[in-house]
């Protein structure tokens, strides 16, 4: 049995067969799934309900982590490989790392970091690792998994209204809050080795989650070399479906940067809308959905994105050596983490820009008008 076939069989075994869908009517539209366990107002929706498919598990069948515990770097170093991907969220001096080996099995962590309510989310089928502000007006939301997919992407729900949210775009698509959007927060993915170097006092999500899972194993073996799972959207032939892109979104623009092109160029100075940005690439981060053990996944590298504005200057960067960058305007030397170590701008830091690295098919399905850098 091929790895991808094993994935399909595993997901189907976790819940009702996809062909056995229960239809119930709301108004004039049939709902192609059971609504018995939901308090959601299905009469309100911004997408055709027929686009929503069962991914296999039932509501909360993939359990979110609601009371996350954290351990020190020394403790976590015993079970995380140096090249494993870690999602990083930092707020007012507190840095936390969320290993993908845990996110693969839970997909959502409802956390609060130094007063900032945050939802750490990851959809392995789309490779979308995204952090959201959990506040919406005067409400503080917490999220669970619906067990449903749209364009192969995780559909979350908030426990306050049971509205359904599309993870890739942070928008409510069904229920009371339909049309509302969550605020994206900067949360880059880097290697465990880089996390240890950059955040020696960082906190790491513990494997003590209250659930028994094979953390460190990849249940999606070979997925990123296969085909999208349960994807019924239109294919965008500009790039291969499973090619990773760095999506950079600002208030007035979005651009997708092929990770392979960034790997070749190492540094990209560009503009997204009116925002001048720079992308840095470095090797040393494994694919989480390649080998059966995450720490054995092939090296795909990773990217970070910053604003090129520092004070009243707009900087242009070039690679210097293998791990440093120098700006052409002041000749200051910068690290991969956007910190100047020498030159006129010593001790300055670049402002992080929200980005993430989905598979191309997923982003193109939700934002087909997005320009692709280099095409």
C-alpha cells in the first residue's frame, strides 16, 4: 500500500465513511453532513456548504490543546531533533516554541502568552502554520476542530458560538460570526537548533498534553511528494500543487514566493503592496510530512520575512557569508533573526512581517489572484 493510500485509510477509519453523509435541510439548501452534534446556525454561511467535506474524525476527534504546559530547552532537547520544525510566537519578551511533532496530532493550541490570547494552528494537509489573536471585539474565543475540510484545509470552530472558521484565511464561513476575520500574528517556523540558539530562555510546548499520541512520528508519510488529500478546488498550473510558497500578506497586498526560488537566491528584496519587505532563507529545517519520523524528513529549509523600513530608511540587503546579511545603505551587519550586530544600526531590529509557508494548491484555492514572485 502506498504511503498516501495509508493516509486515506487511516483518516477514514477515524470517523464515518465519506460516502455515508447525512443530509438535513435548512431553508432551501441541503447540508451534506450531519448537524446533530452542532449548535451552529447553518442558515448563515459565506461559502457553498457542498464544498465542505468530512475529513474522517468527528467534532474534536483531533483534540485541541486547551491547557498547554511548557518545559525548558534542556528538557525538550531530549525528544526534539535539531532539524525539526518549531513554530515560534514571541510577545513582550516571552518566547514560546510549538513543535510541529505535537501540532501534527492536535492542530490547535489555545494559549495566552504574557497577556496575549493566541491560537496556534497547523493544518498538515495544507502545511499552513498560522497564529491568530483569539480576541474578536470584546469576546475571547477558543477553538476546536470540526473534523471537516474545505479545499483540504482545516475548518476550526469557536466554542463560544460554534461558528466555523477557515484556518488558511482566518475567516468565519458558517454560523453566527460568518464574515468576521481573525487577526494574524507573526509566528515564523524555524528549526529546533535555531530556536535553541536564538531563544536560550524560551519555553517549549510539552508532550504532557493529557493525550497519548506517537509524538515524533509522522502519520502523513510521503504526503508532500504525493497529491492533495480531499481537494476539489481548481488547480492553478503556475506552480506544482505541492510546491511550498512563502505567502506574505500586508494590509494592501499579498505575494507568494516559491520556496525553491528563495532557496536559490537566499535573499529577496521586494514590495508587497506599499510595504518593502525582505525574505531570508536558510537550510536546516526538515519537512514534517515526509519521512515516518519527523527528525528524518528531508531538509527543505525555512524562511523569515521582515520590513525593510528602519526609522526613515528603506534598506536593501545582500547575503554576506553563509549566515549574515549586510544592508547597502549603512553597511550594518544583520542576522537571520533580523538583528544588527555591527555598523551604524547596531542593536536595531527589523520588524517581523506575517507570513507562512503553505503548499501552493492550498493558497491558490483561497486566493487565486495572488501574484507569484518571478512569474
